C-alpha cells in the first residue's frame, strides 16, 4: 500500500494550523492513498502520481469541517471527503489533456508521462471510483449533488472552449463559466458534508453558498496569477490562459477601458504572442488598475464567504473554514 511521505506530511502541515486539523488532513490523505493504491498497473501509477503531486486538499477539508459544524465524525463523512477529492483529481487529469499542459505543481502531468489516451482513461476511472465510494455511503442525496456538480463542471469547460479568443465576452458570461468550472464543486463539497452530518436542507444550502463564494474567489485568484504570478510558485507556465485565448477577469476589465480596448482586442485576435508582448500585456494590466480591481472583486467574495459563516454559531470548525478564506487571500497577495 502507498504511504504518506515525510515531504507530503510537511506540505500538509504548512496548510493547516493546529494539531487537530493536521490529524484530519493526514487521515484524509492516507485514505486517498489507500483508495488509489488499490488499483493496478497504469491506473494505479497515474493515481499515485497525481496524489503525490500534492495540493491543499481544500475540497475534502470543506466536506469534513462543514460536516462537523452539524454533527459528529463518521465513516460516511470521511468517504464523502475522499470521493470529492477523487472527482477533483479526475477533473485535473482531464483539464491537462484538454489544455495540452505538460506541468502541474512543477511535475509532469499524466498526459505528459502516459499520453493523452491513458490519461483520459485514468481520469474516467477516478470519476467512476469517486461515485463508487459515494455509493458505498448509501446516501442518494450526496450522489445527486456530486453528479450535478460534475455535469456543471463539464458545462463550464465547454463554455470556456466556446469563448476562446472572444474579446466580446461579458462579465456575466465569465461568472457563469467560473461558477460552473470551479465554484460548484466547492459549493457541493460544503453542502454534501453538511447533509451527511444531518444538517437541515436550509442550513446545507447556506454553507454551500460559503463554498460557492470561496470557489469564485479561488478561480479569480488563479486567473490573476496566470497573468502576474510567479511561475516557480504556481508550478505551471505563466500566461497559459492568455495564450489559449481564455478571457479571464483582468482581461475582461481591461477590454472595458476605452484607452486600452482596441490594442488588447487586436493583440488577442491576432493570436501571435511572444514573451515581450506578453510582458507588455502584464504591465498594461497592472498600470490600468485591472489587476487591482480583479483582486478587489476576489476579496469581496471572500468577505461574503466570511459573512455567511458569521451566521453560524462559533466553533473550531467555523474558525477553520474562516481561516481558509484568509489563506486564499494571502495566496493572492
């Protein structure tokens, strides 16, 4: 069976803030490794490679802590947390195939190591594995929530493909895309965790809105960092979204500015990007205030997430979820 490496244990320790949270993170990581290591051959190798690439495990932590706000720890809650991360892992494997990405978190992607055919099948396997794990809990509502989330994620990816190099894309369309592509899975994580723990439907919906706002802020931050982040810290190529024609929030804001609209529209439509041109786009986004405004919009979603949490009774679980919003804000800065 696979084991938790000391390097991965240290990474998890940097994500969480106390011994109790670290214990939860290590438990989830060990369970994920056990589920993935249960496969054979290439499927097993792809799964362990994806897990060992790291990540914050935000989604399973959302399941767990949203659940503990309403009930006690349970095997069903743990299995739901594992299933959500398997869904996320499968979606990343497929994303890298769609984007032709060779690096994720400073490691070769599955499609780089095993080719597109095997990577797609590996992603398919882990989607199926996730729903098998959920089925074991016997909770039909949780299955419904996750099935709907995956459908929305697919719709979001299709919207993104349809909107490539479309400089006329509206802010409303951008929000629709990132809601489906990213935020719905965080919303579903919180909602599913709450329902598994016995929360009333109305309370589960409310904690789901916390996850939705966290997810929107998460994607907005990713979109900003693609344009002005540090490649070494991101673990992937800078300007990847821009060169693929994905009109993200900073670009959408710049396209609304009369003094910049014609120039940036022409650059994107021509689809001929060199390093000097990309760096000029970055400096223009900074000088115009588009980056700063995008950060402010992301921060507003984090503030809304905290406001939603404030409606629940104070607890260590609520404080952990609140801390996640500050962790994301620190990442943005």
